[in-house]
C-alpha cells in the first residue's frame, strides 16, 4: 500500500503537517479515494517509527497544536526506490501506477524510464496470458482469461497515453 | 553500431540508422532494428512514430534516404529496382490492413499471382494456391470474389498469398486493424502458427497490445526512432 509513498513524495517538496498532506494527496490524485485524516496520521506515525519522516516543528498558536513533518534521508531513499521500480502487473496494480507517475512528475523527475519499464513488464504478462489463452482447452477458460487481458490492456493504454503526454510536455519545454 | 536486440550476428534483417522523409515530414529519424530468422517482432508506438515506414523500408518497398537495410548480409537499399523487386517477391510476403486483394480475381487466383509473376506454370500455381488456402482454413473460399469475403476471410486469403512463395519474412501492417477482436485473434493465431511452422520471421506493425503480445519481442518507436527512455532528448 503506497499512501505512505505518496505522502513521502509530498514531503520531498518541503515539510508539511497532516492537514496539508491530506489536501495535497487528494489534489494530486483526483481519481483516487480521498484520504481520511485518521489514515494520514496513522501513516505518519508508521513512517516516523520507521525513520522515514521526522518531526520538524510543533506549531502552537490559537488552535490545537500541529506537528510539521519532514522527510528523512532514509525516507528519500525509500521514495526514489519506489519511483524507479515497476509494479508486478495485476488487478490491483493500476492505482499504484498512477500514484508513482504523478509523484515522479510533481518532483520534476523523468517518468519515462519507469513508464517504459512498466510497459515492458505489462506486455510480458500479456504475452504469457495470450499464450495461455491460445493453449486454453475450452471457451470458459478463454473467457476468464479475457477479463484479465482486457484489464491489462487498459493499463497498457494508460501507460502509452502517459508516455505520450510526458513526451509532449518535454517537446513543449524544449 | 548499437544492437537493438540480443540476436547479434544471427540477424536476418538489419536496418541501421534509417532516415526517410515525405515532403517536409521526417517519418524516420535514425531508426535501427534487427530481426532474427524465425523471430516474431512487433513494431509499436504512437500514430506518426514511423512504424509503417520502417516496415516498408525493411520490406524493400520504400528506399530510405540515409542508413542501410541488409537482408541476409547483403545491402537491400542500394540494389537496382528490378533486382530488389525480384528478391522481395521471392523472400518476402506482405499482408496489409485491408487484404488488398485484386477485386476481379477469385481468392485462389489472387493467391496464384506471386507464383505467376515468378513464371511458375498455371497448373502448379493453382495446386500450390489451393494447398495454402486449405492450410489456412479457407479452402471453401477458393472461387469466391474478394467483394464477397468478410474481413477475416480476406485476411486469410491475403496471408495465403503472402506465404505461397515460401518467404523468409512476412511483413504485416496492422493485419487485424479492420477486424473485430475475435476475428483478429483468429488471424494472428493463423499468421504466427503458420510462420512458426515454416520458419518464417514475422515483422508486424500494430497499435493493439493484444496483437503485440503475439510477438516474441516488441520494438517501440517514437518520433521516427526506436524509443530509448534512457536517452535524454
């Protein structure tokens, strides 16, 4: 589960408190389920325990006390590792692909190597499924495989669109 | 020279640093690719990335302005037109998106055409053409005219025509592009399994990931060259 990684990605842009993190997460991933505050604080507590974030400051003021968090060196390593690693293609990988790409772009990192590596891995899985389908003994097995193949195809098309948009952006900046 | 695959010295077909323009449009900008004997390679990439142009250069149909295409160790791009055409007819088969059958000829006559151009006798050509239609599950279509065939049937006839000369490489440009999913799957199944059994390599252009998944290897094109995300452009 990578809510933690997205939060690390936000913190890589500068220290923030829980409320900012929630707002930023929801703004970056408009298609995803909004984060609950409880989830934000539970994730921050876990990241702090694992040494990936540190408390940068505690703000007082008129309202309740607010803790400002910053990413640690360990946290940065974990984040960069996550950004560079393609996901195992599967029914639940799709959202993770979006999280990773959006986080990389927000941090002004080149997302193309990740997108290309991910496409290669997805296509390899597709190749295995198509081979399995060609060898499938009956129509039921083929229909069941169709479902997985079609979803994988949707991911692949999204990866292509994302790569095209990133390339367009690059051309516009050139 | 950088090798674009692991086939190295065994490459049957090798394109290196191809450039090709149409008017002011640069379709290919330094594309390189290698195809090994018997290998199935999918050329993919966005519209306008140069994949069809690369396929037609590899097939000796288009001549690149710069770069080289070698088939079986010999340069293809600087052969005289007539020699290139002869080599293309003998060694290469071509399948396009809409079959491209001659509408006035029956299915079996269409399949006979490449053999007749190679001066085979009519009777022998007809026997070979019928055998190929049979092999591709289209024996019953022999006397039908292209206008009466479905998309999938036309592609079967087109494949028989591409395979009848026993080519070393079959080039297919969006072979399933005009077909529904199940007919497309059928065409790919026939194309890949027949190529495998005859030992022919297949180079196909597609924008369909499921079709690309029939290939042993994918080459992604972007802006007229093989996409290498490690290169900062």
